[in-house]
């Protein structure tokens, strides 16, 4: 039985949600239900599903990445909503900096797993690591939030490009949108 490629689903869930959140970080609009809903369903749930499907294919890297980042989105939404609903207090800046730093560290190490894949995926992971480290710094230097926003828009669109390239290239059974494979 042929199993489809779940990576484009995970990449689109990540990419679109990242672009939308970072349009907020760049100052284009307020944080609202649109971003939170995307974080729960497309950034969160869709990526976890993609990760589980990649598990079925035996792809440990994609399983770890998609499930982890899907759960990142769910945890980020919880960090926003739990205090808003009065279920706990909001996290301190040092705690949020630690949160973003750990995600940046995880992403930076995962970047090394992309070195045998393609340049497009390498760009997604390196730009995401940079984004997490900028968000870490933004907890103490608020001006970094806007810079992180613009960098996050680039990161998110790079994931969208890769997702669409994988779909279009598979449908055409040739390279229409290059992803720049690494020569072995």
C-alpha cells in the first residue's frame, strides 16, 4: 500500500501559523482568535497528525519535528489562554525566555538533521532557530519583537514554499519548484 507524504501538511500548518503569528509580532494586527485558532488546529493538530503519519513511514526526524512543533503551538496557546481564563498566573519574562530558548536549542540541534536533505529545509530550521532566539531576547528587549516578527514571516513563508514545492513536484513528477537537494 502506498503511503502519501504527510510533510507538506505539517509544513503548511507550521508555515501559515508562523506567518500569521509573526504578522502580529511585526505589529500588523493584535493577537486574537484567528491566531489562537490557527495555533490549535493547523499549527497544532495538523502537525501532530503529520508527525504520526510520518512515524508510520519510519521517518524519525519528521515524526519528532512535526509532533514537537505541533505540541509547541498547543502549549503556546495554553500559555496565552490559561492566565486569560484565570486558571493560573501569566509566566514571568524569565520563564518565557527559558521557554523560547529551549525551543531554539531544540531547533538548532534539529537543524543538523537537515544537513543531508535539501537547502530549503535547512533554511526553514535555521531561520526558525534564529526566530526562537530573537523571541528569547525579546522578553528583555521589547524592540526585538518586531525584528522577530519580520524574521518569522520569512521563516513561515520558507516552510510554505517547501510544502507547496513538495506537492507540485510530486504532482508533476519532476522539479517545478526547486528545493535544492544536497549532493551526497
